[in-house]
């Protein structure tokens, strides 16, 4: 299906994408990018608005911060449960509903006058965020031919990169100028735009298979899938252990000013944007290669920070390249998982991927905090270096046993 045909398709009865993916539906893929952008933006907004939010709802900053925790916890659960709870429902309707949760969450947050309402808003966002992420790769796989999947996933992750770079600074600026509630209204408008494009472009996507809890355990029992999930837990936890505490490192080791740190973090975000593009190009040939490339490059930048981190220029360059390296990892991991999973079980595998990422993020932040308290910021950078290096070596050594389905459309032997 061509882009123009997708856009012009009748709203109530667009054609199905299930029978023919030879002509990729790029407009529909772009609608997924808009959804991801809106959800990730809403996820990151509290980081720049937490102080006025806490003051308005009458709680401490620390208590208000639990709104972020609520989103992460519910997101992990929603990632696992969405495919099961919505089985039998056209997947385009599920995507619309998950985007709708972004709109409702943002409006509810904007209207919050107490912590209970704010937490309810963030729970709604967690459902949308976790559910959308669990569905996005499986949906993209049905919208484009197998050979175009890496490019489609790179396009989707561009939404993440743009949100990562822009959400916090723009949120902080608009919050100061117009108030934090208006920022959440803008977030809802973003969701409305994404939903409108999805309704206009998304073809019928009848549900495939009948996933249940047993499906999750069967997938976990497949060595190829277990390897992807293990790689995520090791590599991503290492990354987040280091990056969560990168600001204290930049303050204490090269002793950068707040303004300089902001510029370094901007370089990280821009690096991540281009890393997504590079990861998509590498993944077109081998998703494992993209993971290995990203993991080894993060480890290399960790070594640079350990050796020359006291140099402001050296640490700035290393953090920027770290962002580029990390940008290749999500598209590599997600595409790799899709390639080793039968198509009818891709949504359940997506739920496992969401849970693995959440476990990696949480464990990395917690373990990183212990290391910072016990050994300082150099200790946590050391752990990030070791974890990403070990994860990359593990994928390199064991990945040859996990064949990928690339452009043939056939499921590789993965058992």
C-alpha cells in the first residue's frame, strides 16, 4: 500500500495490511512515530516541571516524583498484559486507544489539584506507554516488508530521540512562561494530532493468534529470545547506571558549570538522534551487529571517561559519542527480537521487551546509586563500562546461534 493510498483510504473501512506488505505503508509508520513522540514527551515532562507541580498539588518534590515511578511500574505491567487483554481486537483500534490514553492522561494531569488525581493521570500514561511500546514493533512489521523493518524502526525511534532532546528544555521554558498546566495541555494536543494521523493512515490489522500467559513463558523458554532479553538487562542496565549519574560525574570530575553540562547533555541527545539512524542502517544487515556496535562503543566511551574524564573537552566528546552509541541499541534490540519471534507472537515478545527494559532501567539506577555512594562517580562509570562490554561480548559469542529473519519473510530456526 502506498502512502497516498493509505492517507486516502476510507476512515471507516481502510484496507487490510495483513495480506500484502510489498508496498510499505510509510504514512502509517509515521503515525506510530508521532504516537511514540507524544508518549515519551509526556513521560519526560515531570523532570522539568516537578517543582511547580509539587507546589500546586500541595506535596513535596519527593512525593510528587512518585508520579514518575507510577508511570514506570504500570508501564512494565501494561507491556506484558496488553497483547493478552486485547486479543481478538483489531490492532489499529488498540493503537488508537493507547494514544487516547495519552490525551486523557495529559488533560487529567493539567486539571490535577491533588496527588491522587496526578497519580491517576500518570497511571493512565503508564498504560498507554507500556502498551504502545509492546505493540509498536509488531505493528510496524505488518506495515512494511521484512527488508524495510529496520528503516521503519529507525523512523519510530526518531520520535524517541526528538522527545528526549526537546521535552525537558521546552517543557521547562513553556512551564516558566505559561505555567505547567498549559504544558500538559500542549501534550494532549500532541496526542490529538497523533491520533488523527493514525485514524487517517492505519489500515485494518486483524488480531493474530491468541496470546495468554503461557505464551510469555513459551517465549522465555526459547534460547534466541532469552539471549535478546538477557542482552537488554545487562547492556541497558549498564548504560542507565552510568547515564543516570552522568551529571554528578560532570560536576565532580571535569567540574563543568551547569550551562556547560546542559550543552553536553544536548550533545548526548543529538548524538542519540544520529545513532538511531546509524543503528537502522546497521540493523538492515544484522540487528545483532547494531547491538554489538552500540554496546562496545558505550564501553569505549566509559573507558575514555575513566582515563581522561578530568578534561572538560574529553568528557564532553565522550558523552556525546555515548549518546550516538546508545541510539543504536533500542532499534537493534527491538528489531532483533522481532526477527527471532514468529509473527503471530511478536506482540507478546514486545511485552517481554518492555518489561526487560524497565527492569534494566530500574536495576541500573538502583545499583548505580549504591556504587555512587560507595565508590563515587568513577565507580558507576566503571560498572557501566564493564556491563556494556560484557553484554557486547556475550552477544558476539552467543549471537551466532540465533539466526535472524531478514528479508525472506520466513521464520528462522531459533530453537
